[in-house]
C-alpha cells in the first residue's frame, strides 16, 4: 500500500527561531501535567540514576522510559533487577507460544498471565492472547492496571482508569478488548484494604495479595465460578505455587486458587528469554551457567532480544506502525519535550496511542498506525505548547 504523510493543519510556533515561546493552549489537569513533567525528568536522568544501587528507582524509571517511547535507553544499563530476560528459556513445545497457551486453555476457565511493567510488548502479546481466547468463549478480562474504583466506558481508556492504562500499548490493548466485547474487571487493592506506606514489607505484601484475590472473588468468581476469565497481572502476582520454606508468602494466584477451588493456567512472561527470533513456550528457565530455576507458574514464555531502528523497537514496526517524522512545528531547540498522539477530536483525557520523549539532539521518529492523528507537544512543566495533525496512509 502506498505510504504517504500529509500535514492537515498546524498551530505554528516557528521552528526556525532559536527559542520557542510557549503558547496558550488547553492542557492537562494539574495532576496529569505533573505526571508528564515527572516522566520527562525521569527519562532525562535515566542512565545516570540507573547506575545507582536502588532497585526501586531503577524499576520506576525503566517503566517510565518504556511508557515514553524510549525503550532504547534500557540498552544503556545492565541491571538485573529490571531486566526480564537475564535467564534462558529451555526449549519446549514446537508450536508458537500463543498456540501452545490457547491449546491448553481448552481445559481451563481461569488463566493468569503476568507482564514486566517495562515491557510494552508483553501487553501486545497478552492482547493477542485475549483475542484468541475470546473465540474460545472467554468473556472477562481483569487487569492490575485498572484503578480500584472500576473501569467503565468504551473506546480508549481515560484519565483515572488506571496507572498503566496511560501507556500507549496498554491503551491500544484496552481499546481492542472493548471492541472484542470483553467485560473489563478491576481488582486492585483499595485504600481500605491496603496501605502502600506500610513500613512492614511482609504485611504490605500479604494485605495486597489477599485483597486482590478477594476482589476477584467478589467481582466475578464468587458469583459465577464458571466464568471464563483472563487475569493480567504484574510480575510475582501470577505465582500459583508457594515455596515450601518457612515464612514464604502466597501470592495472589495461589490465594485465588485456594478461595475459588479453580486450578488456574498460569503463565510467566518475565523469567527468561528466547534465544530465537520469536517468543518461546517453555516449562523451565535456565541460569547463564546452566542451572535450572524453580518456577512458580505452570509455563513460561520467553521473548527474543529487542532490536531497534532509529531508536524505536522493531516489534512496533511488525505491528504495522510506520515511522513519522516529528513535524517541524513541534520540534524544540530548548530542553526535552514529549509528543503524544491521539485520534482526531479526542480529548487530552484520553490515553495516547503514541508517546515519545525527545532529549536535545535526538533524531527519533514517531511510530503511528494508519489513520488521522492529533499531536501535541508537552514541555518540561507538563504544559501543552503546540499542536499538529497528521494523516498516515
């Protein structure tokens, strides 16, 4: 298909000027503006801060870098506590990872699958799995990403629907699942169930895992245990099997299994990598020195190493996204900026389908699917300073 890009209209701020003055445009709420300013700052300082021995800070910054379209920055550090693929997935079945999971879904009504929060491609994989499961009668999709107050409406997620729903690949996934007719379920622990500032780390974990399992029971499985449901969690919440050592804490999947009496099909996407060029389905992860690693889920899926072109991950191009140069009217010669893309006419309350933080000197394109898109430029304070529209054919 012929590919072309046509600029429809631009709210001009001179790209030739040595300094671009902010213009008065409708913007985000104070909270959302602060969130974007924080994300820009975290991307700007990612490599410097990631060198410190602070696993929490590295984790948060790696998530923000991915959400800001800068997965390329992950290549600049080697920190095992943020990397999802430091071990190798032992070769398993010969079929594709999706095929293997879908085949096993025939004997399960509850599937629990996790993601690494700094890996948007995990969300794409889970979205594709959900589409395949829909044809097998799955009707409900529950996600840690959704705010505990619930998620309603149609189309793309909106501000307030959840922390991770503002990430572009998650926003696209939510949109797709809604089009497929899934009922979306929020199950995250509420403030009356879980204190995120609890100083006792063990109590904090227990309270949250218990609340998540209880909420899934209350929302779906306690009322309709035969419901076919896909539960999308982060990291260890998918752990169905609890280690036998004293003091081991059962995670959400284990608690839900006990409360519901349902044996879930549990899948871990975070433990190991594929050494091939496609996701691999496996039952065992192996350390770099060849030692098997104990697993807490039924199966594992490993992803191949990411490749990049012009700073953008190749898997996005496989999806059909196309390189689109940032319009000159949105470029800035001072300080870092953020570009966000939404369908024409969409409110800024809607999660973007693309986001890219550009640091001074970067020459990195947007990645957009076919369609007409509204672009905004956001400065370091979170203010919207320019707009443009683009058609990708």
